[in-house]
C-alpha cells in the first residue's frame, strides 16, 4: 500500500490538501492569538470550531484519495481485507 498522501500523479490532491492545511493552521493561529489576548470565550470557541471543521474536511479529502488510490490498488492485488481493516481502524478513531 502507498504510505503517503501524494500517490503518483497526485500533485493536485497534494496541493489541495496543503492549501487546506494552511487554512486550518491560520485558524489555529487565530485561536492562539485570541487566547493570548484574553478574547471573549465564545469568540474563541467559534474559531476553534472553524479549526475542527477545516481538519475534518482535510481528513475527508485524504481518506477519499486513499480509497481511490491505495485501497483500489490493494483490491487489485488481492489485499482487500488488509485495506478494509486499515480504513476501519481509522474510522473507529473518529
């Protein structure tokens, strides 16, 4: 199985993933700044929710890419059970 987010030919997916990660980092930096400046708690929570939402979308993007590439490749190689087990372990952690 592939072990990275960027399988062969996946430059666009990697760029999208990196872009979203940078957005999430920006939201997180904002949360840190707000806490440092003793901002209103509800405003901090709203910003924290934005971070969590961004990370969830990143997880979905990476998982979709994994299913379309790595899992599909594993199925072709007759390793479907291993691929399914791996995905299920990740989903159980959510």
